[in-house]
């Protein structure tokens, strides 16, 4: 584990409250929704009319698809805190990772049709997470194809009393134009940096232009929110955490990706190095992905972090591959056996 950066908490509330009061949040919601008529919300830029029911690559139309809502205790320590992160799992996805641990909701589109709801209903769920479950934040998981719906739901939720920080928890395969509309809306960015090779990104995630989009997206996220800011209880209020999942056989390109973070962003950027890879979904069909990572592979990345001078964040220990697997077909909490 790396040392955790602790910075005095922000004295003001989330910036989206000011955007709401000025009318800017409503303007952005309308502008983003207009783009759904010829959708360019994510890097796919399908051009489908999602307002009229065309589904595009993400298999999602006008309404948000919400597969699960829960208080999640399994995120990074300052995200989960003591009361959990109020997690909204969006259904469907703009990637096709063959090893996706959330494949039940990301790549089972027919099953997700019944999970569509209007933005006011999503706002109600956000207030349930904040007021009833007492979560520290609202954590939007896989939001890259749902940015207009996310902003509209926030617009609906503010007059209902929404006050907690908002987290954008994505694969990193995000549109720069869409991210710019989130400036001041999102308090905490939690993107993946999955690959340094478009060859592997194309083969294993159907995203052959992943690297350029993820890197420019992460740069924009860092510009917006900077390094972590935490309150006196060690709970994150603002900032960027970049996740990097170690893949077997060096497929994640850890050396190049981590060096890019240290040189193009800063050695102070907070990183979360994950050793939890497990060959889920279709991964067993690919020999290079058919096993968990080895102790030697884990050690190589640990040394990389030290050599690059990355100062802040966390590194999962070996043996994490069995600890973070959700089951979205189970009733209730996807990470609980109760």
C-alpha cells in the first residue's frame, strides 16, 4: 500500500450546486440530450438517434438503464469510508471486455431492458442512497454512455436535497467533449487506465482506439479536479484516482501506462493498483487471459510504482481475485451473500 495523500477538505459544498443555481446545469443537460439525436456521447460516435429509440453500440436509448443501486463498501478506503459509497450501476456499456466482471449487466442487453427508468426515478434512488443509507457520495459506475441521463438526474435531484459529492467511475473510454460538460458537475473521477496498447484494447475490449481516448480523458479529469482532497474523517471530497488493473502476461502495459501517469500528469496523482483480475465472462477462451496474475507479475508492478516515484494511492495484495466479484442476478446487494 502506498501512503494516502491527506489534504484539508473543501470549505464549500459540491460545485454542481452553484451550477444549478446559475441555470448552467439545466443548460448542460439540454445540450447533452440534444446530442442523443445523433449520438456522439462516447468515442464510438455511432450517430444513432437514441431519442427515438435507436440503441447504438451501447444498446441504450433515451432512458437511463439502472441495473443496481447499493451502499458499496468495496471501493478504495476514502471512497467507501465508514458508510459506503452510494453506487449506481448503469446497465450496458460502450466496451466489450472479454473478462468483464460485470458482464451480467454490461453485455446482457435483453435482460437490461426492464431496468430502464426515467431520470426522476434515478434522482429518487440517489436521494435514497444519500438520506436513507447515509452514503458518503453518489458513485456512477459505467457512465460513459449515460452522460446526458446522469446530468438530467442530478438536475432533478438537487431541488430534492442532493448534497453529497458525485463520482464518475468509468473505463476511461470517454469522450472529451462529454467530459467538458461535466466540469463542475463531477467532484471525483475514478477512471481505469486499462491498456497502453491499442492492439490488446481492440482484441480484448473491442476498443482499438482506447489509448488515445483514455489518456486525453484522464488529462481532462485531472485538469478539472486535481489531486485528492479529503475531509477530517479521511473521506474523499474531490479529486482524481486512476485505477490500473494488472493483467496476466503484461497485457495491461503497466510500465508504459504508469510512466505516462507520472510524467504527463504528476507523481502526486493518486493511483489504485488492482491485483484482482480473474478470468471471468469469456476470458477462458483466450489463453493469455485464462489465469490470475502471478506473484512475480505483482512484484514487477509494485517495483514500477516505487521506481516511478508515484507517491499516493493503494496497491491490492495478492489473492484479491476472489474478493471483488459481484453477482447481479442475486436479489439485493450484488456484493453480499446475504
